[in-house]
C-alpha cells in the first residue's frame, strides 16, 4: 500500500496554543456514527482545509464546533472554550455553514443589519463588508430570493466577517462561486490568515482549497484519514510514470522490487525516486512517455486508496473533479 | 478586489466582549417581524381589518356606538391575526433556515427564545394600541355619520383585560410555533385544534368542566368587556397552562436540545 492507513503526519510541532481544537469528537445519530474520534487543531495565522467527500462528516464536525450540534463524546473548543461559552460568539468567530439558510424575503443589507444589531457593530461596518465582498450598491438592496448561489456565498462571507472575528469557520464556501470568485475568496482568506486570523474551511473538492490551505485534514466515513501540512501531504510521495505499454512497465518495476500502485488515468505511481525508477525501466528496455515526481496525484491516490471502496467511488470522483 | 479595507488586528484576546443585551435581542426580533413582505403585510392587514370592523359598526344602525364597543369589536381581527405573527416569529427561523445564523450569533438559545416571547408580548400590546386608534377614529366620526354623541368611556378593567387577552393569544401562537417549528403546520393547528376542542366540549355536556376550565376561547370571552371575575382568573390560569405553558415548555426544551441544521 502506498500510504499506511490511517496516516497521521504531525504538522507544525512546537506551536503551543491552537485557536481551534477538536479533541476525540464523536457524533452518533442513533446507531449511525456520523463522526468518529476526530481530532485536529488549527493554529493562528493558518488556513486549514477540511477535505472529504459529501457525507463524510465535515458539516457535522463544524456544527459541533459552533454549538449547533452536541457531540456524543469529545470536545470542540475555540481558544480553549466551548463555543457556547464565548461571551459574544459572533465577535470572535465568523461562521458560514450554509449560504442558502437565509430568509428569501429579506434584502442582503437587511440580513447584515440584523446581525450587526446582535453583534453591536454600527451600520458603517455593514457598508464595509458589503464593499469587501462585492455586494455594495444595487445587489445589497435585492431580496435574497433573487440572489444566485454565488451571491449568497458572498453575503454569507460578509456575515461571517461582520463582527471582525479572529476565527473563520466556513463550510463549502466555494460552492456556487465562479472561478474568479474562488480566486477572490482565496485572496481574502489568505489575507485574513496572514494578519493572524485562523481559518477552517471545508470542501469536497481538492483543487478548491489546495491553493490556499497551509494544513489539510482529510475525513472519510466519519474518520480522519490523513492530516498534516500541505507540503508533507503532497510532496515526495514517489514518482509518476507513464508509457505506451502499461503492463510491461508494471512488470519492469516489479522486477526491480519497486512497489507500484495505479496512478491517475493510465499512469502508474512508483514508490521510489525518479532515478531508481528510470534505471529500472532502462534496464528492462521499456519505453516511457512521462517520468516525474508525483505531486497532487499523491493526495489523489490517497483518496482513492482510503475512500475508494464500493459505494463511495462516485464521491471520490467528486473530490478529485 | 482588495482585502485591505478590512482591518484585522494582530492576535487579540478572546475576552472583553460583552454579549448582546436582552433588550437588543428583543429589538432584533421585533425588526424580524416586519422586515419581510409576509410580516409587513400581516401588520398592514391587521390595521385594515381593525378599520373595516369599526367602519361596519359605524354604519350598521343597530350596532352600539361607544368607544368601549368599538374597542371590543376591533379586538376580533387583532386576536385572530396577531397570533399568526407570533407563530411566524418562531417558525420562520426553521422554515427559512435562519435558525443557523441566529443560534451561531447567539449560541445560548434560551436567550433568543426569551427575546421572542418578549417581542411577541410587545406585538400584542401594539396590536391593542392599533385597535384603540381605529376605535378612537370611529368615536370621533360617530356624531358625523350617526345621530349619537361621542362616548369615550372605557373602564380600566376592560383596557387591562383586553391587553392581557391579546398578549395571551399571541403567546399561544408563539407556543404553537415552538412546539411544531413549521409555519403551515403551526398555523393550521393553532386555528383548527382549539376550534375542534371548543365544539367538542360544548356538544358533550359531561365535558362542561373542561369547557369552563380548559377552553381558552370560552374562558377569555368575558375579558373583551373587562368582566373577568374571581373564578374566571383561575380558569384563565388553567387554560393558559394547557394552551401556552405546556406547548411552550415542550417546544422550548426540544429547541434547546435539538441539532440546528
């Protein structure tokens, strides 16, 4: 097997005080286990990508973090306190769990104005965040029933940013955003983290978050299957090799004692340095069309191996899409 | 797009921020009751219905023409429609799924629910005030359109009991909303269940005691004239326990414990 299972890469050792701590979190609904013994933490100044197929337990974990669900066991804390014990939660943690969960009859500005009253921030702040997310002017005066999903996501981000929080918890914020919008959101989250903020965002699409995340936490079937810094997870995981005759290539690598697993499309992933792979292939006289260090394929392969059992294959395809 | 317009200080302590006051939360809930088209039209309809009722009693010859009479009549549309606003105050959070935002901003759910109960009571008082304005208008116009003089007399008992009965009705709506968490289900149940209850307890003579002690409609009838007496207060308490306290307690506990999704 290409990766051990379950794998845990310890990232950022030595940073003492995590802002978000999920500790042995388990959530059961009757006999069904939605989240099982999930633990990870998020440091200030970083973006954590929480990645997994639909139904893997991402939303349940995030709902437990912000007090909307009660864990069966384990804890989820912000700066050492349960969310429900925070004095004014919205001023400390900006939350966007479902952009569709807003009253269709209210205008964008009205939604923000209501939240601003609760948070105790002025109307100027409402204008500021509307400008920040690109909804100032006419869009702010439209009712949400007339908003596209992308506009709702922007409004949800505006709501999350309204209280000028130190922490952002976002569930699938890129859903419905166009490529330009996703690029914009990455910049916004990167800037937030670079100023000392802590970001935890989930996605079922690897490419949406790999560009912005410092740390990746991968969940499948309610369990953490991999976590660590993006570099650790994505880099140095063998060599991708491709040739006109896949079977011949496979035999050549087997003969050299190099472990091989299926790669993306018709490629193979060899668990060895490029030099060793090249030597093995040359010795066998096999033709190559591609030979390079495996990059994102490492993580893709991880998904395939860890979540690729029967029934979840389609979900894995979604993650890798 | 630039993110530089958002000043985020360097790591700040997660302390020193005060939670929103109950008064703030009540103001937020009141605003939620009229900032949607449904809410605004319901309020406008209540006002128009009150005006329609006084217009009818003004122009129907044998209807009594004092302020107290107008005031009593106008309570009918207010008492029917205002509880719907109380129901929506709770159920729209679930029907429109805004509960997610509401309870992440204020994770202590009982504070939100308390604010909703207080906001509903305020709406009840405002409904009575609207009825009083419509009644005042009709009283002023009485000498113009009829041969009767203006009669402004209103007993303190009637004013007080009318205020109380409207608050009781709107809180009953809130309680049904909390119990059922669905706008259509709560509205239908709120109107059908007490009506069926009233019909049944009036048909079966063996159930007279139920009618006298547990039927909110029967028990509150004298309050519109300010005529609730000693035993009536006790009967109001037992009926309110069945139609307000019981559904509200069950619904409240469920909301406190349930998962918001």
